[in-house]
C-alpha cells in the first residue's frame, strides 16, 4: 500500500516544514513495525518549494490472517487457511490496514501536535494527497460525496480491470487524488483515517465498542455536520447497529451543542423523536430469511436442505422452529461451514438439538445421494454465484436427482439496483455475482425448470415491492406433485455430461 502527502512552500515558509509536522526527518528513510507488516516513511522530494512524504506499507499476509477478526476480542479461533485469505487485495489497495498504519506512524501529527512548528501545525497548508489504489465500494461518485464536503478537490479515476482489455470494464478500485489549501495536516490525516475503511466498507479486525470513541475523536469538528455522516458511521462501525446507534446519539449531542446550548437539555427527547421518526429498517437479509421461513412453513416441510448455507444464518433460524425436525446444510466452503458450526455452537449443543442438524461439504453442481428424500430445499442467493454454463448442472443435481417435494429459490432483482444509491450503474451487488436477472428473466428460467423436471412454480416478491422496478429480491417456490410419475423429460446421461 502506498500514499504520498505533498505540500508547497516559500523561503519564508519552506515546504520541508512537512518533516516537522509529521515528526519524520526528510533526510532519513525510516522503518516501523506494525501489527500487520512493515511501514516505510521516506521523502521522494524535499525542497523549499515542494516536499513530498511517502508512506509505503508492506503487508504481511500471514500476520493479517493470524491477527484478523477470528482472533480478536474473544471471537474464537481463526478460520482455516484457505488460499483466498492469502491471495487477496489487502496488500495492495488502501483500506483499514493502511488507516491503522497511518495512525501508528503519524500519531502525533494526527493530533495536530508540533512543538517545533506549532503555528504551522495550526494553519492550513496547500496539500496534495495521492493514493494509487483505493477500494471504493460505491465508486467515484461516493468518493466525491465523502471528501468534497470536507473542502477537498477530488479526483477519483476508476482503475480498469485490465488496461489491455478495456471491454472488461472497471474494477472496484479508484486512483484517488485530494487537493486543498483550506485544511491543516491533522485534519487531512483524520479524514483519511476514517474514510479509507468507510470506502472499503470493511475492516480487517473485529469492531469492538471502543471503535465508537475512535470514530468520534477522529471525526471531531467535521463528522457531525457531514451530509453523509450516517453512512460514514454505519460503515466505519461495520454496520453493527448497537454501536451505530450509540455513535449517532453522541453525534446528535455534539450537533445540538454546536447549534444552541439551550437545546442540549432536550437531547434525550430529540434522539427519541428521531428514532421514532426513522425506525431502524429491517435488513434485506432478514426479510429474505423471514420470507423463506414463511414459505417453508406453508409447505408443511419437516426435513429441510439448506443448499449453499454459507455461515449458517438460515440454519440458526430453522433450529428455533421445532416443526423442522431434520436440517441438512451444504456448502462448498470448509471455512463457511466452520464459521457456521461456531455460530450454531454445535460443540455446546444438547444431544437432542444436535441430532436435528447436519453440516455437509459438497458441490451443488454434482449429484449427491446424501441429499435425496427431503421435503424441501432452499437455494437462497446461490444461483447467481454460478457461471451460467454451470447452472444446468445445479438444476439437474437439485431438481432431477435430489428431487425434494418443494424448492425455494431466491435471487437479486437486477432492476432494483437503481434504487441503491451507492451502487454504480452497471455493477452487480456483489463482486462474486456472475449474473443478476430481471424479473422476466427469472420467471422464464423458473418456468423452464419447472416444466423440465415436473414441478409447478409460483413467484413472490421479497422486500419492498417498488411499483416501477419491483422488489430487491425475487423468490420462486417450486412444488412437485408426488401423485404423478416424475416428468423430468431429461436424459440423465446428458445431464451428467453437462
């Protein structure tokens, strides 16, 4: 990871004063050990007229895994060492790892303290900050929405997936250049410390309650009045609602205090009124699980398959309902299954309860005798993660071989994507989605599968049903008539070859 901070100067106020403000001598290259690698500070240029300080962070991917979320704050052991944990974008793209290093290496500058040049530390500087690669979930528009209100002139250029193949489109990264003559160095560093992980919408460590204090300290003077303060707070705290609410209440207190001291006495009423006016929305993932559970209850199913179970969120809800007597969860990822086991507390579960649930590793594109004989199967947000060429293999494995009496399938409605303010036009909701279908495309697929394998199918909306673009999630509920002979109309040899 790489970041540069540049400033201009004159004979009276030399640019090399940047070395005093950062507490790093321009004449020396310095190295610092961090919890996730090695940070180097050096100056590519150090002249009276212009000075540039560079921070280069060499991330140790092994340390990143060992000290990651799985090890922190009593969260249990680290997940298995899957290749994807070591080969990823963290060593290259600015994120919370760089933000933490920035705070560690420039901690005094972040507080605005400089005994050698106190007047320079308190005064605005002509600043230029450049980060070659920033993970930006929301694209250039969100980058500008976050930095521009703080007094920055923002250049956010999308980074192509491959410059040799422009048709592939842009990646989720941008080249970021920030320029301003109205901010102090401490303000600039605090902006980066908060907003780099906000843009990435992820942190490499477990977010504990003390993160609220860190956010409010770094956001002092600018966060309460920022037009995107809700989004910033929510993302910085990893969407943990209890922490976000706590931070929002404290920000409201600060805002009212700055507006009118007499209003501070009414802060409790103000926060309560705001909460009543804007109740916490039910997350789409929760609405989706509720819709699936309702659909399963309607079928009267007792033995249920959760295909592509991920980290076990749906399995946990199924276990809470005693009508589901046998629950088998399948996923191709051993890591996801390990997390699911921890989430479900299988090692501490009573014998009777444990007998109701089974976790299996397996691929959904291959037939599996272990999956036959069930009342219902769920494919929740699974099919869009497959290449379209592999979808017929999944169809046969589920509808043709396992043949549960009922199958519930949910998938995103791509038409609804225009309602996500932070989702760039033409981008999928998740980086691993191989496709996202319109309502007509999903209906056509569901009808074709039902006809091919002897099912009937009905479609349902999940989430708010927008009159123009439909719901955010669409669900198909398949039913097989067991009184009739199976009407697969499908050659098994062809299916296996596919």
